[in-house]
C-alpha cells in the first residue's frame, strides 16, 4: 500500500513555450534536483517531480509546484557558427491535476 497520497491524473490546459530560469540544489552535480523556477517575476517551488523523459537533445520533466503542475523542457541547442552547445529551459505545457483514489 502506498502512503504518498492519491495518484494524480494530468490534463493539459495550455501548450506554451515560455523561457524560464531553473534553480537546482547542486549545480555541479551530474543529476541535480530541481528546487524551483522563475517564470517572469514569479517563483514556482517544485514540490514533486512526477516523471522524467529523455529524447535526443531534450529532457522533459513533469512537475507539481506550489502554483500548479507543468511540463518543463531542458533543450540542448548548438550555435551553427561557433558550434558551441547551450542548454535552455522552458515551460512547454500548463497542466490541471485531478486526484484519483485507487480501490483496495
């Protein structure tokens, strides 16, 4: 039996592409933990990372914050002139959450 509460069902409310600034707990670590992100002048504290998905050059995170649920995208882009790699963060979807209780 799980003790972390009900499962969550995610419904996409809006598809967006807003750049964000992410804060992590250990910046030099290989897999730092997401603490929160700045979207404009508002800070969203990450309560739980629900899922992580990797694709070529992109990592997707589904997070539950103190202000709702979001899909975050961590993209690796290369400058065509200098061939220098740069990683950027953006919010790619705003989500609604619906708690789903499982029957015993």
